[in-house]
């Protein structure tokens, strides 16, 4: 997206802008920390991408942003190795293993995972002395409610602050949207010339891909 002769999208500026927007939203809403479990919010805070199967359910990976800290990323398995390799803006020591469960599931296995998940979150909050401050979460289920109550976590709405943060785009996000729109426009134009009566959808999809 960038060259030595055109800047186009300044990715470093974009990453800093998004992280600062999240921090400002936390401050406006009186949050000591923000736990992002929906992947669109994890990506916004951390500027990282995970395989598609990790985006199917909220919380298969998650990110914690504490007041005064860089994002702490909880990833599946050895994906964290690739984060450390390709995402130098995330401190190496801030990449953790995720404790995941099928959201909404019940039973001993789920409770065990949620307890590990909660313990890890509390430990990180204590490091930055925000364990008594409100924790904003963008997703919650019954397992988390019970575990948070037991751990005396003061949790609250974290989805609204993230919507606030993401609502206003900077120049780099707008340029990215223009590029995507141009690609889609070119694709639809090419398809319109390729299509013929009697074609099936999979043929058109194969051509477009």
C-alpha cells in the first residue's frame, strides 16, 4: 500500500491514532482498563490479525488495555510467535496464551477455563494498579459474570467506548477505505463485462477471485 515514492497509508500513524482513540474513550468513560473480546475491537487496539477460525466467536483471542500500558494480547496457541515476529509495536512480553471457552457453555470445563481467564486478567490489572478501577468489557456471558463477581472485578460496558473510539476515522483509515472501494469498483466492472446468460454464480466467483 506504500512505496518509496508515495506514502499513501501511514500505518504507524494509523496504529498510534487508533490506540490513542481507545485510550481517550477509556478516560472519558472512567475506565481503568478495557477488555476487548470481539475481534474487530482487538484489531483496533492491537493492530494485529488472527486466522479466520479465531474470529468466529468473541474471546477466542482477546486484548487488555490498562491505563498507562501498551496492549496486552492473549492469542491462541503458537500464533503469538508470529505476533512477536511480525508486530514489533506489541512488546514481546505483552503476548500471552489465551484461555478460551465456548461462550455461553456451562459445566466444569467452562468454569475452569473462565477461572484461568479471570485470574490472568486480574494479574495484569494489578501490575498497573487498576484492579479496583472499572473494567470495560465488550462481551459478557454468565460464566464471566460469576467469575468476575468472585474475583471482585468491577466490570461495566466497554462496547460503547469502543464504538465511540472507532466512529471517527483519521486520514489513513479514509485512504484505506478509498482503496478498498476502488478495488471493489474495478471488480464489479470486470464482472459486468465477463457475465453471460446461463452462467452460474460459482463461475463468476471464480473469475472475480
